[in-house]
C-alpha cells in the first residue's frame, strides 16, 4: 500500500509539474508579447514624431498653400 501511495504522489507530481510548466510558459509568453507590442508602439510613435519634425523643417504647414505649390512644382 505504501508503495502505491509513493507511485501515486510521484505521478501527481509529474502531472502537476507539466501543468505548472505550461501555465508558467503561457504567462511568460504573454508578458513578452506585451513588452514587444509596447516597444513597437514606441518605435512607431518615434517615427511619426521624426516625420513631423522633418515636415516642420521642410516648411510644410507654414505659409501660403499657393506659395508651397509653386516651390514644390519644380520637384515633380
């Protein structure tokens, strides 16, 4: 009887270890995915900010639209 209980505890420990490993792995994956999404969002925001700065530096958004069109006409 004692030997049976030892085997039962060992089997339950093995199954519990597998279940715990799966749950822990899933949690780690979700956490890593969240960090990656956060990093991608920050990179995207930084790119948009840089494009906006470039636009301001190039003079978009200021002055008369007709004048901007005349300046841009030679670039086409």
